[in-house]
């Protein structure tokens, strides 16, 4: 269901995060650890949707599993596919649909998807601050540059009418 997207990102313990995404018809939730700069990867994939790339992908390392997001632009919309692979080290070179299990799929307007991700990252920053984020996530600082890039691109390119995007 386009436009009913909700996304949350919660630091659930030292070095752990849980995210949840729902479009009103179905939802997906998972957790993973701090082996990668996961929030930065997510934010930079969103900013990539504003460039020339027609496809963005990123992964969350779930030791040994991998959760991989595949984002394909379709005009003003983005097709979102979330796959799980049983062994991330083996699957990384494989095509996105080969060997993975589809966990969740939705198509959303780019502005709706990017706004939801931006809001989730801002909520994490508001709750923990940069120092608190680093203390909990441990290996990577809060991706402030990535969030600022997403804010700028979203404000400039999407007709977002949420109050915080208008200022």
C-alpha cells in the first residue's frame, strides 16, 4: 500500500539494532549487530535514489546470515525487496534473487520511503545524541553527513509537506 509506510530503527542493546518496516499490508522486522556501519549504509542508499542510479542495494550482517535490501527506482516510486541469505560471506557476489528468501516487498513513492528513513534516523539522534549513539553502536559514529545529505535531497526534490521538511 503506497503512502502508508512506517519505518523504525532502535538501538536495542550494546551493538544491536532492531528495525521494523510496514506498509499497512505487511511488515518486516529484524535485528543485527554492529559489524557494519548499517545506519550509514541505509542513509546513503536513500540518497542514491536521488542520483542517476536506478538500483541501490545494501546489506545487514546477521552473523552468519545476511539481510539484503534491493531498491529499484520505477519512475517516482521505489520497489523495495528485502532478502535473507543463509550465509552472507557466500551470497554477497550472487545476484539479488538467487539463493535468497524474499522476506518483504513493497512499492512506495521515493519521497515517502526517504522521509520515513530520515525520520527514523532523526529519532535515533534525538534519543541518543552522537555520543550516546557511538557508546551504544561502538564501532561507528552516528552518520551525521549521510543524514544531512538525505535531508537536503529530500527537501529539494520531494514535494514533502511535513512541517520539519518545510523549514
